[in-house]
C-alpha cells in the first residue's frame, strides 16, 4: 500500500449565515488533485451539481488534454429529484465542455450477478442506485470518501475521505468503475437520452425543481 492521506472538513465550516460559500479542506484538496491530472480523471458521484469554480477547474484540465469521465445517477435511478434537477439544468453545458457522462441504470446488468438471490428471498425487485463517492487520477491516485460533486459538499456538509497514492489500488478501482459505465450498466448521457426511460410525472417534477432557485442548497 502506498501513501494514504486522510482529509476532513471542520464541523460547521459554513458558520456565516449570510452566505453559502463555506468551502473546506476537502474541496481544496480535491481541486488540487484535479489540477494535478495529466491524462485522465474518472469520477463516481451520486449527485452531480457542478459549481462555477469546479467547472473552471474541469475546463482547465480539459484544455491540458485531460479526459474527464463521470458516472452519476440517471433520473430513473436517483433517490433525490431536487439534486438531479441541478444536474439536469447543466448537463448540456458539461457535455459541451467535453466531459463524458454516464448515468446509472436502475436495473443494470451487474444487478443480476450481485442480487440474484435477493428477489427470490424477499419477493421484491431492487432498484439500483449509485452512492459511491470516488475519484481516480491518471490511474495512479484514488480518492474514496463522503464528498459528493455538489454545492452541499463544497460549502455546507462536513466531509471526510482518504487520498491513496497507490497505482495498483487506483487501477483496480478504475477497472470497477469501467464496469459500472459499460453500456449494460449505464446510459451514455450524450447519446442515449436517459430521461426517456421515466414517466412524464417524474420528468415534470424534476422540471419544476429546475425552475426554482435552489442550486446552492443542492
């Protein structure tokens, strides 16, 4: 095992009640990790509501020739419509920047392998949803922790995690995420129109949330 660095925010990092710009050690360290990338960034985050500062960091990475891929929940798999509305409002912008986004299916192929005994024992069909918070840089360094790629993790919540400088582990984690973003498990947000696989009722709910000024709270 290579070097492991534990990072954490202080409780109450946003004590200023007049703004939502608390920031934190986790935000700063993860931004530096992105800035250090030379070839690739692979991210899993259940919620994807990217702040203007994060967009700038990603744009700079892309300008350096870094490939950015993100695995997040689809509207069909998410457990948080409010958070998804923030992502949906900026999805086209992120794709236009050159970020590749893969949205988790609610019934991925991997489900059958992992949960083949679940339905038989409970009589229920599970809905799969992504909840991992992981980032791999250049297949050499991996972050695993509690940080979602959203304003709440940046400015409100107290987040913790580990940055592990170990090529073998980073490659293993990347290989697992590669499985998750494969066509049987995730939709390609640029090509597959993932919102097409939900009811009009659910789609209209998320459209309503998109019209509300709630992004800083997501």
